[in-house]
């Protein structure tokens, strides 16, 4: 089984990003995570529709807080015949520990097809 790969929305900085870096430095079940803004073709401020195209091309599940617009953008994306590796939306009041547990478990204990073309709410 191949571990899931993630794309963090640009607003996910700080504690989650540091927790991922710390986790990966331990070398056990590392997470393959990049963030909007890390690449020239995916700069900060990229529109959601473009982010979904990039995530599809790169095979990365988008992790975001954006419950307001992403569901509509995903619906539009799928309606054009495209696909998505999936979107993980973070619930309010979720702790970094809960997020990390979910991301690690999902990465190593699920199949990418489990998340394809859908939105899942993280703890």
C-alpha cells in the first residue's frame, strides 16, 4: 500500500506545520506534506479551483479549514469530469494531536481510493 500524500492549504502554518516537521524528524511513518506557496506553480493566493487541479495532478489530498467554498469548488471540479485525491476538512476545535493522529493513520492505514472524489471531515 502507498502512503497518502498531502497538500496543506496556505493558511495552515504554525502549530500543525511544526508538528509535522517534528514528527518527520523522528523517521517513523513520515508524512509526505507540502503546502500551497511551496512551489512556483502553486503560489500563495492561488485560487481554489487551481489548487484542486494541482492536487489532482500531483495526487495529493488537500487539507484545509475552508468549509465555506471548497465543497462548491470540488463539486464544480468533479462536474467537469475531473477527479480529486480528496479533501480533508478540519473541524473547529480540533487539536494538533488529533490532526496528526488522523493524518498518520489515514496515510498508512487506508487506500487512496478510499478518499477519492470526496470530502472527509477530520476529527
